[in-house]
């Protein structure tokens, strides 16, 4: 699926208008519901291919991917299948039983990983995941996300010495939505 088609599909299936409270605590008049695109096989597959392509272009030294729970796990799995790179699941906190791991999946300290994220707003969740992989001894300087809401997430990562690579920016998706809604002629 071409990027333009994928953007249109994201708008069609995941763009909601209303009054929403975001993870950051901010209020928004729109919401991009990641579960509405991550649970559709045709969109998840296409997203995995596009994420894999961005990883290959922007972080060719990556030997594995890492996706924060819960939202980015399906995306990391799809990108893993598309790229043949194994992936890790980054827990919000170490589990209190069994292995007590914060990162799930096999890895060796010193390996380069690329974070995969769904929608980035202020960057809080992706920065927490970045900190977790670095604390585990992994190297990470790139995070690929599906949508950057352009509300500070890229800057938050930059302050940590990492770069955000979005498939889409919210402004582009929203301007395309308004263009598509206008009558032609």
C-alpha cells in the first residue's frame, strides 16, 4: 500500500473528533485511535512494511526492534515480520514475578535497537521506553512512529539524543482530511 493510501486509510479508520484527554493529560478535539488501525490486518501489514523501510533507511545498524507495551507491540511484530529483525517488548515496569524483566525477548548488551511507537504526542511514553532500553545496555538513537502529533515528542527525544522518524505528521494527515472533505469544482 502506497503511503498516500495508508494515510487515507488511517484517517478513515482511526481519526475521531470530540473531546479527548490524551496520555499527556492534555485535551484535544481529535484523537487518532491506534487500536482502530493496529487491529486491521491490511493496515497493520502495510504499517509494518513502512516502518521496516524507515528503520532500514534511518537506522541500518539496528539488529532488533523494540516496542513499548501495549500499543506498539503489534506494530513492532508487524515490522519484525517485514524486516526479519527480531523485536523486544518494553514493559511499562518490570514484572513482579518470574524473570522480573522490563524488556521481554532475547538481546545482548551493546546491540543497536530501533524503537517503534504508535502515536507520539508529548513523547513521555517513548522517552520512558528509550530510557528502559538504554538502562538494559542497548544502544538506541532512532524511534519510528506511525503519527507524530507535533506536540513536543520529537523535542523530548532530541533532548535524550534520539531522533523521531514519523511515517505521518498529524498536520499532514489533518490537512489532507480537510482537503478531501472539500467539494471539488
